[in-house]
C-alpha cells in the first residue's frame, strides 16, 4: 500500500510546535485550535510511522526522528517560500522584497550607495538588512532566512555560489605623531612590542591576521580586540595602539590626516569579497539587479594586488 505524504498544513504545524515547544503556542501562532494541532501531529506521526514529538512536563520536545524530519521540513518550506516570492516578482515587476546579509563594515561603507541606486530601479521593493559575520550569515541563508549575502570568501570552501566583487588588503593605521608615520614603514623590531588593535575574534579577518604574524615568526602581545571598525580607528587615533583595517574603511581619516597608512610587514593580508547565493537556484531579477549594482560600487573599493 502506498503511504500518504504529509500535507503542507501538517508540515507548518510541526515546525511551529518545534519552534514554540508547545501545542498551545503553536495553535495561537497559526490561528488554530489546540485540538486541531494535536490531531494534525497524530496524523503526521501515523503517516510516517514514528514518533516526532514527546511531552516533558509542560514542554514539547523533538525525538531523534523529529530532529531529522525538522531539518527537511525547513528546507521544503523554505524552497516553497522562495518559489512563491519569485513567482510574485514575475507577476508584479518591480515589487517584492530582498533579504540581504552583510558584515557591519559593508553595511556602513558599501550598502548605502548600493541601496540608493537599487531603489531607483525598484522603488517598491522592500530590502531588509542583517549585519553579522559572513559565516553566521551563510548559516542563516542556508535556513532560508536570507536571500543573498555579501561577505568575505572563507578559506574553507562553501557549497553556495559565489560572485566576486572586489579584493582588498589590510594596512596598519597610526596617528601622525607615531614613529612609523615619520618613516612611512613599520619597524620589524617593534612588531612584537606594539599593541595591535584588531577585529573581533572568530572572524575570518582575525584569523588572517593571526596567520600572517605566525608566518613572520612574530610573537605578538595580546591584541586589543574590537568588534567595530570605527572603534578600531578611534583607538588608533588617540595612540592606544596600531590599528589593522582595510584602506577603504579609513579613507576619510587618510584624507583629513588624522590617521596615516603604513604598509603591513611581509606578504600582504589579502581578502576577497563577493556575493553568495544558494547554488540550487538562479538569482531573481531583483537579486540580479542588486548584485550588478554591488559589483559596480564594490569595484571602487578594490585595491590592486600587491606583488
């Protein structure tokens, strides 16, 4: 006998119960009765021939089978949501939404220009922005919470499609009164003595910095680690340490003379930035337009490869 496949209402109810940990809260979320949710879950478990949920006191938790099934349900519902969004965009050209993920630095220095141009093309589109580290944003895109991610290409390959936007490399930044500013270069003997100011631990940028100094054989003092580029520049300005940032982050300070750019010792610390999207689908018209604008604007941030 052919087994019946669960319907979408059962899948949505199951995901809601898993998210809320409660039949009652799931029912309120879906504007259904608790009885309807209970019957739906029983029918789902009967059709699959296994237990998906267990009650522990007042809380409902997933069984091992439920954990496996939940991952599949999220993927199915996410794909259907993506399909509906793309179909809606075809029916109503120029309308819709785009959910973008980007690191904080790009939210400040790249996205404002991109979104200004993008709104001229799609004035009725509603973009939403989420700022975080690239790796975390890619995880959210895998869960269908984001449509595209602008971020740094990680050393370890990703299964998502990647479209290059620009390359840059990190540079030391110091105030004009710093000894390095007078010579225009970093003193190799100082590298193990100075206080460096670097970006947040656990990020790709921080890992690149650590690897760079390891290759130089330099044992650094514990760096001052900050999660914001503006804070790094601010600390460097008042002489609390030597900042490590991309030149496009500190262009304003270089122009007004409050910070001086000093080449990094040894090989350059290079990064590649681009747009990620799920490899199992093509970009929609809205997403393709956004990517094209980002490519043009990102090219202005690119720096030539240092040989």
